[in-house]
């Protein structure tokens, strides 16, 4: 039997229920530029009462240092314009530099801007700013989400800022080595998943928890694909490896249970649910996740989709339907 990525994307599709995350981001996208910046400020500081991200390491901040230094030297009006331009996603030199940053460097850049805003070095949200009804609506929608979903909304809005450089080739000076996230917590090795003894799945989790991306990639077929939450599949070893280096470092994956269905041709469809922690928030925030694997008859991963679950109840929803 030949599989296609399109057919693989549909495995266990009946267990999917719409996530509130894209709906919240759609509300955010309708806000004016100033409201977007204000929303992020309030959402971030409000969240910061209970959970705050870990400070990015010096090596990562160094990648954003050029931009941060430029911004620090600007007048408050110019600083506000830079932030508006970023939220507006227009084509400016600063937005292009930002667009070439990896996801984690974008987050580190805003983390530092937020610190500089608190210290008064970068223009803060103006005192006396009146929250618009639109901002209130998006904040209320955000408050209803669980912490794992809240940080995903924040992350995705930050990642989408700046100029979209996906069709541009970075100059060689812009290609930078992705710094590692130092692991501070002991990682979950010797993975056990109730209902699953498929070696490719267990080895995948062990390799990812050790940031051993070469070992994880070796488990995929040459034409295999990985589909991150709310994204298109990433196809082939090289593209998956690049993605993992940039976005999967320091994750702690704690799969709990799963089901495995053997198909007539010997391939297997596996669904696993569990919790994933990001190095930004460590043990303080768990994201409820499902992995949907298609394993070929030779035991290699042809496809894996990672889905954010709509609610904790979905952790137990392993039905096929
Ligand atoms: C300064 C301030 C506050 C105001 C200003 O007006 C505007 C902005 C933007 C501000 C700053 C905001 C900041 C600093 C926000 C920071 C947000 C952070 C650090 C969010 C981090 C989120 C991390 C997440 C959601 C990570 C999720 C990772 C997952 C789900 C990984 C899944 C994976 C698995 C499980 C695999 O098996 C394969 C790989 C893959 C990565 C897909």
C-alpha cells in the first residue's frame, strides 16, 4: 500500500475537536496595531503573576543584540514605531532582520524588550492608555484558556510579527547557529506509554527528550514528515532536522497513554496523548498534546502530527470514530 502525506494527515481525524487557540488568534488579528501591542502587554504581565518565562541565555540574546542595541538608542517615539511596524508586519530593514530570527530568538527578543519596557529604557504602553473593548474581548477569551494554551497564543502571535522572510534567502551573516537550551530538570527517559510498545514511538520520545535529533530523524523514512501544531507538514530528513534544532530543543515529553491499530498491510496507526513542557516555562506549564503516528510495515515513521488538545478531557479520548 502506498501512503501519501494527505492520507496520513487524516488518521484519527475523528478524534479532533476544534482547538480554541486559532479562534483566539483570529480575534487578536482583528485588533488594531496599538491594541495588539497592548493586548500582549496585558496578557503577558497578567500571566506573569502566576508564571513567568525563564530568562533567555546570553548566547541567544546575543543573536538579537544588534536590533536591541539599535532600539535602545532610539527616541521613545521611534521605539514605539518599531514595535508598531513589527505588529504591522510591513517590509522594513528591522522587520526583515526579525523575520530571519528563529522562533526562540524572536521570543528572547520580546522578552528583553519587555524587561527594557519595565525598566523605562524602551517606551512602555503609554500611561493612561484606555483598553479598547476589542482588547477586553481577546483578554477574556485568553483567560478561559488553560496555561499551556495561553502560552501557545502568545508564542504564535510573536512568531507572526515582523516581515515574512520565508521566500527570501538569508545572507550568510544571518545564518546563525542555534544556541542550546540548558536542561535544568532531569529528563524523562526509559519512556513507558500505557497501551503502546511500538519501538519507533518509544525511541522517538527518548531521543527527543535527550535533544538527540539525529537519533530521532533516523526513525523516519526518507520521505517522512512531521506536522507541528497548526502548521503544514515538514517533509524529509533535512527539513525536519532544521526544524527540530530551531524549535524542539529542551522539550520534556511525557506521553501517558495510547492506542495502536495494525492495518492489513502491516502498517500501524498510533495515537498517543500526554503532556509536553517547554524550556521557557519548565515544570510550571504543561501542554496537553496528541501525537498521531503512521508507522510503515518496516517500523519507520512515515508521518507524525502533533496536535494541541482542546481540553484535558481530550487526553483520554483515544477513540477512533
Ligand atoms: C513585551 C510584551 C509583553 C509587550 C509588547 O507590546 C508585545 C510583546 C510581544 C511582548 C512580549 C511577549 C513575550 C515575551 C512572550 C513570550 C512568550 C513565550 C516565551 C512563549 C513560549 C511558548 C512555548 C510553547 C507554546 C512551546 C510549545 C512546544 C510544543 C507544543 C512542542 C511540540 C513538539 C513536539 C511535542 C514534537 O514531538 C515534535 C516537535 C514539536 C516542537 C512540534
